[in-house]
């Protein structure tokens, strides 16, 4: 390591969503069910609109709209609609290059340059811990129930009271990834009583699939932030657009710490087009929910396997045997899922993909508890 580089970075690895190990043979069909995207690309007519925007509307030599004004207004309308509200405005919205950027901005705004830590409940979305580590911010980890994956709020409360560096942010995913459970009333009650020296970040990346939101809290709680993304239900993972809904005060802080032109013009247009056509795009939700119910039912019948109920567009399950081995067997069969948190997180795909997922699981698990 060069002496000019921070020594702690020597142990880091660059983020990679899909593993690159060698397979004995290449499966004929590979189903990408490890990153929780929507299984469907944008409809042709919307792709045409986006192409037109690229060819005719966007001047390539000009910087994007750095203030995000029109997009924020459209997001505010959707945020209101999502919670039967009328009072969320553009002043409550900040836009990021994926919600990952907003997570980093929140870390910069709370912890960088002074002592401070963040709290997460494992297993959960890895990006909070990864981004915190790159900024030198300690991560306090508390467990979840092995039965329901509800957060151990007593442990969380105790951790906040005893943490060496003050906990400045609590990150919760609603519903959680990888375990697919929405926040319970008890968890929400605990989060709501946290004092304003702790920022509460509710990551609602999967809101459209759960239809459960805490967004109304931002109107009365100055330390409450909801983050969402266009990468999942809105089918724009390629464009990297996320947003936050929070008090105007915190929104202004996020605007101060973000990069000036963080959202490329085409991404900006893609989010506008997706919102303008949200009714059509979100018809996919009913299909995902129906497939989720069908897949869940079928998975409860698998031998040597436990699956949990889901409020998201994925299912979480654990085999009686080694999950790594089942993960590998599925990969050899062409079903790519995420091995994480001691289990497998399986995205709901198209009906055909889901059928293959079930067949491959059945085949693997019938061979034994580790699926090999
Ligand atoms: C997929 C996902 C996101 C989305 O991140 P982007 O950077 O907006 O693509 C955020 N949070 C969680 C928990 C996710 O699973």
C-alpha cells in the first residue's frame, strides 16, 4: 500500500454484486435473481420516449439540471399519493445517484469530521456498513429474532446507551433486505421515541411491493428520513436514481453535501418519464405479489428448507444444511440468487423464471439438506 493511502483500506474489497467464480459448465439459461430488480424492462413506448429525449431534448455538451426542481416536484406528488398526503413538497425531497448516494450523504452529514457511529440490525442491507467503513465510521450491530427477524429493540437501546462513539444514525429497511419483513408496531414505536440527536433513516426501497410507508412521519419528526429508489418497482436500475423524503432542514443539508451534477440528464429524464407513466409501470406490482404468494406456498412444501413470509419482491429462505452449497448448486443450474445472512435471498422473477427457481430448488433439496 502506498503511504499516501489510508492503511485501513488495504483490507477492503471493491463492491461486486455477482460472484465471478468459475462454473464447471455454463447453464443454458441464467436467471438473474440476486439483485431484486424488476424482471421486466421498460415498455417499448417508454423506451422510445427515452430515446427521443436522448436524441432530441438533451444537449450533450450542457450540464444536467443541478437543482432537480421539476423532478423533485414530480417525486413530491408521488410521495403524497403513496401515503394519502397533500403536504409533502419539493422542499422535502433530495435526489441521489441511486439511494446509495443519499446514504453516503447522510453519513457525511452526521458523522464525518467528529466522533459518531451508526446502528444497524443484522442481517440487513450491506451498503450502510460498507459506506460507513469507507468513511471511517464505526458500525454498531444488533441482532434480530431468529424466528421473525424483528429487531431486538432492547439490545438496540442498550447499544445506543453504551456505544463508545455516540450513535448518530439508525438505519432500518422497511421491509428489510434480505429477510423481507416489514417493521412492526413495536419496532416503529421504538424508532419514534429516539431523541433528535439520532437520525432515523427508513429505507423504503421496496415500498411499492409492501405498500407500507412511514413517509408521513417526516412531517412531524425532524430527525426522520425516508429513502426510496427507482431501481426496483420503477425498472430504472440502469439509471441510478434514488430520493429522500425528509424535513426541509435535513433536505437542505443533503443538498449542501452532494456532488453538484449528481444525476445525469438521461437518468433525470428516465425518472420523470417513469413517474408520468407510473400507473402503467406499477401494474407489475400485482403480478409480483401474486407470484410471491404462489412461490412462498410452494417453498413451504420443499424438504429441508424454511421460507419466511415476504412484504417485498423477494423471498428469504434457509436450508437445513449449508446455504453456500445450495447456493452453488442453484448457480450450476442457472438460478442466481444471493447468499447472505446465513440464507438465500431469491428475487421474484417472471412466472417462467419462478418456475425454474422452484424446479431447481426441488431438485437440489431432494438430493439432501444442503442441496448437493
Ligand atoms: C436495492 C436497494 C436500494 C437501492 O439502491 P439504489 O442505489 O437506489 O439502486 C436501497 N436500499 C436497499 C435496502 C435495497 O435493497
